């Protein structure tokens, strides 16, 4: 019996109330900040991710779903949302529009990770990206927008961690001193970090192993090595955040799991830390579009994981509005009444009234039980007696109150409810 693959899950109807809640908040947020929706394919040329996320990161080295299609082209399931947005920006000449171009997406991402609570092989991300602008006010706005998103969801007790990881001019000098620091602890490093020391030293700061984290604590801080331009940019981001009253923690060891970031990086996590706690993160990626063959284009963005948000909504016991129920259930007794019921159901739906029509050969009692279990407020009962008078019985399922109404008035009576 085939089952959902490990690290994936079905989202059952009772769970969709959470998904709709989060997606509605995401859509309203984007409207508020002037972001437009963009959908990209679930799979892309594998090089899109390999080039941008870069080797030495877990995503590229261990977690990509890469496969050859029947023509032999190497494709990859979408591992994250930013690189596809940048590809689309170049491919469709969006750089010709007034800048910045503000885009958002909601969709699945795939990473071959060890499944655990809050970590899956298919997860869903809501992300937004502002392309074509270097202004630090935009970095601050993206951070504020991320916070506003969590606020609108009702999630509290979250912290914003902020850092700058400099640019291609100032970072190399920092990486040299970082390598020197770690080289003196080489025997204490985990095997992954030994490889990172050679391939991608910035990632050393991101290791989750306790022994490596101890070494990170005394590592030189990147913020002490920023060039004057990056320093000024970082100070400005903090100044604008201050103007908006957004509290944040400076964290000089924050680097993020993807390699294309420049300058601003930030993450948002619950104050009570757990294993897979980061709800979302983002930052600036001024070189990414150029690395894909576009013109040099500064950009900044953010992405959050929907599964982790929903876990936190449940943990914080946030009240979620329930999904609307159908307006009425249509029950009947006998074939003649059934024909009338089919006709009425069709007419009501055309009038925008949501109805469930009883089917099969359940007794009237069975049909009422079904209406009850669906939580529908009203049942319309068609019996031979009512039909002979061109009328039906309307039953309030909560109070049990019933009254006879003319068939011609049904739509009018149900609509105002
Ligand atoms: P990233 O693209 O790595 O910056 O991830 C953005 C957000 O997606 C993270 O902050 C998480 O909330 C979520 N996320 C990333 N990987 C996973 C995963 N394997 N399972 C569930 N959520 C994830």
C-alpha cells in the first residue's frame, strides 16, 4: 500500500483552516506593502540552485532533489524561492519596470533532510522579494514587513536577529582571520566543519554541534571587518528599524544557510528556543541576479516556513476563524421529492447559496444526522406532503425549530442568512 513519502504529509481538510488563515494573512500583507504575486515552476534547471546557493552549503551538498528528465536535462525540485524569482526577473525583463520590483510567492520547497518536528522533505514557504534597490530603508521595511506578518497572525514572543555579512570587497579579509581562528582548533572541529574550513569558511559559524558552537563564540566578528560602505549601510538599517520601533538583537554570528547573501541578514525565531525553531529569515543579495547573467541588481527579501508557523499557532493556542460551512442541507423523502431537490440545489448554487444535497438512499433520520455532523445551520426538507403544496420545511438545526416555506421563496429566505 503506497504511503506519502517520508518527510511529506497530506494536509487534511481540518488542517486547511490553518493554511487558509496563514495564506490570507500573507496575501493581505503583500497588498499592504505593494507586492505582487509571482508563481514559478516546481522544478528548474538544477544549475539555477547550484550556481546561486553554492557548494559547501548543506542544501547543495546533501539536500537537493536532482534528476534527469527523459531528454537528459538535469532538473532540480525547487529548493528555495529566491533564485527562481531572480531567474524570472531576468527572463521576463522585469528590470525594465520602475524599480524596485516587489514580488511574492507561496509554494512548496524540497530538501532531502532528516525529517523531524518542523523539518520536512517537502515544506511550504511564503517569501517576498524587492528587486532593484540598494536603499537600506528597504532592508528595514522588509524586516518590518516580516514582523508585521507574524503580528497579524497573532504570534508573539518572537525575536529578530540581525547581522551584516559585508560584501565581496570586505568579506575575503574577514574569511582569512576566521580561518586562522578555526585552524587553531582544527582537532576539535566536526568532520563537516573541517571541510567547511577549506570550502566555505563562513558556514563554520552556522554549525549546530555544541563543540563547534563553543569555538564560534570566540571567533572574530564580521561586523568588525566591514568596509565603510557596508558599515554605513548596516548603521542605516538599524537607524530605520529604530524609527519604526522594531526591536532587534545584533548577532554577529548569524550567517544563514544560503550563500548568496550580502550585507543585511536576519532571522526571526520564537523566544523559547527549540530544535527547528527559525520561523523565517532573509536578507540582501546584491550579487545574485548578476551571477545568473543579469545586470548588477541589488535586492532584498524574506521567506518563512508555513509548517513552522502553523506549529507555533497551535503552540500559542491562537484562535483561528473556522472556514465557512455550507448554507443549507437539502433532504428529501421519495423519488419525486428527490427530483425537485436536485433542481432546487442547482438553482440555489447558481444564486450563490452553498448547499449539500443528500445522496444515496439514507432515511430522513440518516440525512439529518449527516446535516448535523457537517455542522450545517439549516436543513431544507422536501416531502410528498410539502411538495403537493409547492412548499418545503426549513429546519434550524441548532434549535430544532421548523417552519413551512414556499419553494419560490427559498433563495430569498436563505440568502440574507
Ligand atoms: P531558508 O530558505 O532556509 O531560509 O528557509 C526559510 C524558512 O523555511 C525557514 O526559516 C523555515 O521556517 C522554513 N524551512 C526551511 N527548511 C525547512 C524544512 N526542511 N522543513 C520545514 N520548514 C523549513
